[in-house]
C-alpha cells in the first residue's frame, strides 16, 4: 500500500474539475492506496481561497480535505527541511520554503509526492515523485 501526498497544484487541478487528476485519485484509492493533502498545501490553498473570498470553492476544498485527510507535520519534518535546504544550496539550486516543507513531509514518511512541478523537486535525494496531471 502506498501513500500519495498531493501538492498544491494537484489539489487546485482537482478543485477546477481536472478529470485526469480525479481519475488518478480514484485509481489510487481503488488499488488500496491512501491519498493525503500535504499540510503546507492545505495552507496554500486555503489562504488563496480566503483571499479571493471564494466560498463555494472553500466548501469544496474543506469537503475534499475531510474525505482524504491532511497530513500532520512534526519537528522531524523541520529538521529534514533544513537538511534539504542545505543540500540544495550546495548544489546551487533554490527551492521555495513551502516546497521544501512538502518534500520533507513526504521524505520523512517515505510517501510519494504527487505534483505537476516535478522539476521543483527532482534534485531532492530520496524523494519519490509522480505527476497525475
């Protein structure tokens, strides 16, 4: 059984009715896998919906999160985030903090990150990635 963690862009695609993303989520669940929303993705989506006062989408998002769940972060995630930052800095690449936190959350638990932005994450050692879009 695998656990797939949805990045912000994948949740956004789902909320906008992207059938490919919806089908991939359904297929994962039918295979006995689990699907979670990354904790930082929850924050990013919710702040965006609140900023534009999109009550309809906010309700859809909250229902989506209740159905699949939102991951819970811990201090070890923060330690791994710091390590990822240093590793990327040594390689001369920069990644936004939100992406680092999402990657650390997944890496810490050996979960697979589902994202449309694989280029943002491809240089992080030990991180499993897939694109459902």
